C-alpha cells in the first residue's frame, strides 16, 4: 500500500482543500448565477444549500477519505468497497471518482492554460489600443488553434502543453513537496489579487477613465433582492448546483486528500475551515470584481446581455478590454491580478484532480509516484486533444456537461446513500467526530441522513429535463466522438478496477493457509 | 446602493468573513495531537 505520503502541516492541508474547491467558477460562475437568479435574494437559497447540502457532503467526503486511508485506499473505488465489502457494486460506482477527474482535467487544464497566456499578453500589452470588439475577437482567434495571435505557431496548444507539464511536474513532487507548497503560495496570492481587484471594482467612479457608472451601481444591481425569485424551483436548483460545483464535492478529490489524515486527527474543523474559505473567495471576492467593473463601464443592460452566455466571455473577452481603460501600467497590473488569481484558482483544482488517479495506481498496481504523475499527464494530454482541437465544435462543453456536471450529482447521490444508509449513521457519525476539534451539532446527523439525500435527489430529478434535452439536441459528429471517448474512459477505468480487485483477491487467497 | 441591497450585502459578507476567520483561527490555534500525527512539519528532528 502507498500510505507513505503525508501532509506537511495542517494549514497546508486546509489551504490545499480550499484550493481544490476554489476554482474559476468562484469568479466567473457565481456572480452570473446571482444576476440570473434573483440578485441578492439568490444568496439566501445559496447559503441554505451550503448548510444543508454543502457542509454535510464535505464532512461525509472527508470522513470517507480518512476511513479509506486507514485501510490503505486513496481513491474512491476501493474506499467505497471498504465501506461495504459485501457488494461488488460500490467499487464500480467509485469509478466516478477517477473518471470524473480524468475527464474534467482534460478540458480544465486547457482553460487554465488560457489564464497563463492572458497573463503573458497582459504584461506584453497586447490589448493596449485595441477596441472592445478586437479584444473579444482575440479570444475567438486564440481558441481557433490554427491561427497564431503572437507569432508562436499553435500558441494555444503550446500554452496548454506548458500548463499540463507544470501540473504534472508539481504532482510528481508529491503531496507536501508539490501540491501543498503550491496551495501555500497560491491561495494567499489569489486572495491578495482578489482583494486588490475588489477594491478597484468597488471604488470605480463614474466619469473617470471612461467609466459610466460608479462601482457601487454594479454592487447595487447584484445585491438588490428580488424576493419573488425565492419561491422559484429554478432558483433553488441553481443555488444547489452552484454549491455543488463550487465545493468540488462528488469528484473524489476530497476523499483522496483526506485519506492521508490519521484517525486521531481532526477532519470536522478542517472541513469547515476549507469550506468557508471557499465561500469567502466566492461571495466576498467573486461578487466584487467582475460585475461591478463590467457594469461600471458597460452599463446594466449590456452586462445582463453578456451574462446570458455565461461568465467566461466576461472574464476573457470583456475584462481585458476594460482594464486597458486604466492606462498601460495599471492594465498590466490588473491583467496579472485577474488572470493570476484565475490561474491559482485553476491550478490548485487541477492538481487535486491528479491525486486520486495517482493514488489508485500506487495502491493497486504498485506504481512509483513519479511514474503515476507522468501517466496522469499523458492521459490528460490525450483526452484533452479533442477538447483543444474541437473547441469550437462543442467538445469542451460536452466534457464539462457530462463529466463536470452530471457525474458529480450522480456520484454524490450514491456516496451519501452509502455513507448514511449502508455504512450506517452510527459508524458514520463516529467517523466524522473522531479526533474532532469542534463539536459537530447533533442536528447534522439527521441532516446527513435525511435532508442531504433528499436535496440531492431533488437536484438530480430537477436536472433530468435538461439532460433529456441535451441528449436529444443535434450535435456535430465531433461531439459524438467526445461522448464515445467519455464512455470509453469510464469502461476502461472500470476494467482497471476489476483487474485490481482480482489481484487483491489472489493476494488474499495466497495469504490464507 | 438601496437599503435592502446594502443590508443583504453587508450581512452576507459579514457572516461569511466572520465564519472564515473564526474557523481558520481555530485551525491555526488548535493544539497538535501527540505524535505520530498526520503532519510531517511538526515531527521531532
């Protein structure tokens, strides 16, 4: 077994867990969701979902991870198998915890590489003197990989490979030597960059540097509550979905990180600290950057129109242009802060995606750490090729939908059922409380057992119409290739789990007299 | 900003900031468990 790795420090573990949760969605998705779902009133269902679904799932996943680690497992197939060894089903459900990370990393590393490239372009002053349309057009040209924006052939591919190599190199350095060090540097920098931009966003003054509104106009628009939205099922579904994606639950990464914690060490307080840190980045910083700055320059109507296509356009097509209104030096500083914080948000998440796969290969097949890291990098490279070269055809979005959205809900639903109803709440509650540095309110025992599963069933059922619609829409053949690739990854991973299980059984038979 | 937006923003930001600071403070000030624990930095040299 590979339980030879350790976290360097408790703060490092909490920052790594928070980094795993904090992603690009904290800055690009949350504010857009709030704008589209009742403004300030969105925060109420959002925080309710955090309390009733987010925190319970965090505790469940931390507890599952630490339990599995005690038995030498660092990935969900055999963590889940260990929780219910009588049924063969669980280890194949646990495949989601490997499949999701491979498939999400495939497109996520590409997205992360854009931030690296945009840092470079911000410093190089590429956007200075360009019109809004030209800056927006730059992005479309950039993702059309055959066209170079800087003279580097296949620039987007070069940055993507650099980003992937960087991820792999950090993973090869190990938990405390790589992942934890990046979290300790990246999270404070991310918060610092966020604070700088938030102050700039909130203090925008109409009439200065071409701004047409004060920064507070954007805040006012974002936070003005439309209480009628609170009675809408759609708003609650959006809030639950946002909590899901922002906390990185249902992926298997939390279990993997927690599997390196010993039973006598706390998980209850760690989970709360990492979870609330993510909320701070999302609610406090995420809400104070993109919307106030965009509305400051473009006005409410234009921003509402732009948010209809999601936050990615605002982040990569609009903000770089708005930064240029501040003059060349401040534009470069703002560009480095904005894309720097997005990069740190991305890299701390993509590193987390590598660890379950590496844990699985080390535990079950005795792979060396570095070999497992480079294997992960290689597989993500191969899986990323269709996302990069068929970005415009929609393969990127397809991977995001099935692996980064639907799989999370399905897996989380299964894991809460396993934890609360099959592993059992008596054992589960003891596992959460073992070594705890805080007293977990007993009401959460019942929330985990009854409320959270009901919430998840509600989210799943609420998502079914969209899934049905997605399955029936006309898509180009490249998207079908993407779907076949995703299915293949799931089945190949399941086959690996089967082989690993047979290997374990043979070893047990050999040990028996 | 209108009053309801201001109240909602300040209360949400306040709650989230307080909870983040409180739990992180608890993590930083918690006494380490006896060795062997999960963290290598505090191991005796």
